[in-house]
C-alpha cells in the first residue's frame, strides 16, 4: 500500500473549463529569450488545453520555468535553456481563461474532512509535536527506498556529530539515499571527522576544542587537492567511515555546489553556478522525497527546483514530499514564501533527527 494520497484531477467538464480556448504559443525569438507574455510555471500540476477538450499535464512542473509545446508533448524548461524557435506557452491566467489551468488541490483531503473552519495550532511551529510527522516519514522512506528517488540536501552540521554522521552513512548503505546535494563544507567536514575526529576543530563526540583544530579543515582541503579527487583521497588515505565514503561505496551520486564563501574548494566542487544548477536539477526532477537538513540557502534552492508532484510511468500522479529539518522556523518560512508551500518542517536538532530516523529504519 502506498503511503501517499490519491490524486484527484480537475473536472474538465465544469462549464468554465469546458469553454476554455486552446492554449496559445509563440516562438522564442532567440536562445534564452522568451516571447512576450510567456507563462511562468509554479510547482503545482499544470495543464494546457490542446482543443476539443484535450488537456495535457506537464510531467513535473517547477518554479519559474516555462512550458514548451512539441506536438502533443509538453516540456518544462528553464528560460536559459529555451532555444530559438521553441513554441513557448503564453498566457498569464491560471484558471482556464487562456487554456492554462494550475491545479492546486489535487492531493487535498475531501471536502468536509477538516472539521471546524476556525482552529488553533493550524500551522507547524516549535511548539508542535512531530511524532506523527516522523511516522509518516518512516512509511514514505520505506516505500521510496524501492519505488522512488530520495534526495538529501545536507548542511555540514550533520557531520559535526559522531552519531548523526554514522546514521547518515547507515541510511546511505541501507538504500535510503539515491542522491546527495550539498556544498563544499559538508564534504570537507565529513573528511575532517574521518581524519581528525573533529568538526571545525571540535571533537565530534565530546565537543571539546582540540589544540590547532582550526587548521584541520584547511589541512583536509589541501590533502584532497594533493590527491586530485575525493575518491582518490579516500582510497589512498585509507578512510573507512563517513558520509562521502558511503556514497562512493554504494555509488550514490553526490553533487557539491560551490559558494563564494568556500575555502579551497575541494576538487569535486562545481564552481560554475549554471553547471551546479543543472546537476542539482537532474535529481530534483526525479525526486519523490527530499529531506533538507540545516542548510537554509541550499534548501531554498532545491525547493525552487523541485515539483510538488511526479507523473509515474503508469500515469499515476503522486506527491513529491519535501521535508526541511532545522532548529529554526526561518528556513521553512522562506521556502513557503518562495512558493514551496508543500514543504513540511520538523523543527529539531538535526543530530537528534538523524539518530532517531536511523534507529527506526535500520534492520
């Protein structure tokens, strides 16, 4: 049994939708240049009317892309990837007036199931209990381990604690990670933990400061640069534990996107922002569950890339789950403000979250 709700498509026999005109398209005047009046997508299911009552669903709409119509195929394309002559959907309305329909309620509970119109505590905050959220997440991850694409977005805090670092490596080994998206810091401090048992110079178990420890992450970067790659460094230095090693061992793709703040960076970090975006989008488009831990900017970036739904090979439409785990409500609020309203927040210490998750999924 799947852990996600059934999708209810729009009723295209409704008078307003039955009367909708065919969608209009206009050719892109140049590569990376859009026609006037182009339609910018959301991350909700989006349909276009081809005429005669035929509505076509975009296979995975995401924020701030455009729709390109190729015959009966509808592609979702980032504006910079549009090519001269592409037939771009135009129209700025979303309720069928111009043959475009954005469907925001496909996974909602049936009408009347919500109870009172006014309630207290309708939004998740630091006061919310998350027991049910954990139970739902366990079910989703068990399902998606074999039938989905689980993407983790990690901040370096995951590697700052011995137990959370071991838990993440265990989840990777257990098949609960199909791609890892992070920055230079996560890989650097994961290897720092392996070589020095510290994170930014602090013991990853006792949290005691180590003399000269503030050099450790710089020594790690220098050592990896000397070996030429993370893979060679891990093999030649005899590293036997950690997150990056687990990804390499289990052939889980790792995308490390560069930042202006990076030391080094490591040789595997993608410093061209467009190349990094393309590499991240390849996994965001496939994702069925995303879990972002203690990395607000990376979480917001991936949230903008990720659809709220996927159309499976058999035509089933399922939700894409997006969890943000942080001590602060700020990240979840920013995701919602940037359009990723489906993001679910679990407000807790990420180290405790990781250990709790692994203790319930291992075995």
